[in-house]
C-alpha cells in the first residue's frame, strides 16, 4: 500500500480525469534481492535488515506473517507505522505558482505514512518511532535519503539495509520469497523445514496467485476505488465470481489449508484479504454481495483455522489498525472519517457461527 511523491494527492487512487474510473496499481520500484549466493550484493546477515510495515496494509501483512512463520524474529527487525496515511494540507488549495514551485510545495505537504510518536500508545508490537533514524518522522523520509529526487511511491512493506543505508526491496511478493529460503543457514532446523513454496506445488500456487491477486487481493481495491458505476460493477462481479471459485476449492479438499495439511504461499496471500473482508471491505469498499461469515462457509472455516490455530497469522493481525486506516485515511470514500463499530466480533471463534448460519444448520 502506498502514497506518492507526484503532484496528485495521496488519496487520488484513480487519476483525476481518468474517465475509465478504474484503479490501476503502480509497480514497485526497488527490486533487489537478499541472496545467500557467494558474492551477493545483499547477503543474509543477522540484524542487518529492517522491515517497515503497516498492520493495516494487506501487502505488508504478508511479510509479517512470513517473517514469523520462518522464525526470523531475531534476524530481521521491524517497525510498524501509524495507521493513518494522508496529506498534510491539500494541494488543491495551494495558490497559483509556477509549476516548479507547485511540485516542490506538494512534495513537502504529501507526508503519507508516518511513524508513531513516543507519546502515542497504539495496539500491536513495534508501533514506535523509527529506531534506526532519529531524524525521520515519515516513511517517505527514507525514500528521500536514498534518492532526494525520488518521485515514485512510498510503500509498505519496505525492506531496509542498515549497513548500506539503502532500500533493498518494496515488493511484498518478492520479500516473502527471500524470507522462505535465503536466511535458512541462520535458522534452527524447525524453521528451516518451513517451506511455503514447495517444489511439488509451485505450478499450482503460481496459477492460483495470478487470479487471486487480480480478482481478489487487488479486486477489493478495484471495486472500492472505482469512480464510475461501470468500473465498480465490473470489478465487484469478478471479485465474487472468484470468491465462489475459492469456496468451491476449499469445500472440495481435506485441508485444513489451501493445498492440504501445510501452510503455503496461497494461504498467506489470500488470508490478508479475507481477514479484512467482513470488518472493512464489505462496507467500506461496497463488496456486499455476501460477507464471509454468513455467505462462504468453507472460506470461513479456513480463515478461522489460520487465525486461531497459527500464531503467525493471529499475532500479526491488528483490527484497530485495519479499520481505522481505511475509514479515516480514505477521505474520498468516507469524508467524515467515521469508523463502523461492527461487525462484532471482528472474527468469530472456531465454534461459533452467526445466527442465520446456526438457524440454517438446525433446519438440516
């Protein structure tokens, strides 16, 4: 999830004037790789790398889950930004200036993700000021340390190299694959044996990743950020077609996970969207054909098995960050920043169902 350094507002998820109304996600810029190969520019080292994330962001959430699954707690540190993301001031209200001055002023006002201050007490581990840079208040400051003329996106996750003062990578799908294997020689055997991307399932995982990303992970954003009725309807219909596909798959396997008895990348990548679906996306992004807890029994069982049964999923999920970020940062969707209280609870226990589901089961 990102904010940008160009002249549009951070919350302009669809470019102003784009008549298609379609949300188009930009590409990550920093794409280097931590590698255990001899002579690698970024070799695996304990304490060298630091992960900057948001508990609100599903893409960053992938990396937190994987870091914990692989036992990297003492190898790769992390810091969580505050849940709020936005502009400091509104570029639309700036006085008329020459273009160069406008660009400079907007860059100064476009703050994006910020770090918590010492006096703030937010839930979750490591929601603190940046421990590596005392002069940094916002994530964007790190991007400008690397390149003062940077004009791209300020994204979480950001993987930082403390030794060289550089950003290694800000693409979640690549960071999690670094974590799978590149640090194995520094880990205990129990964590070396954790393999979310096994050779025998790679083809199936890659095929699943493609449509899961396009239709579900990114599909909720394409639905929620759409600025035309046509774009919204097109994307929300495809989203639910693919959720139906997931439901049919999970209902047909012995499980308990996406491809059987072990957690794989398919679980990691799907979980971070599904765990946000009922508490946030149903109302905020208008993805309201059905919710998960009453409309998708197989997905609901799978979700709760991961959340309640696997600490890496439970311990990295912070619902307050999730709900407040979306509802208080996306002013074009929710201009008054009101955060709904429901659903209650954010996620149901394994042995509980909503009343409608319980009633239906009694009728059988």
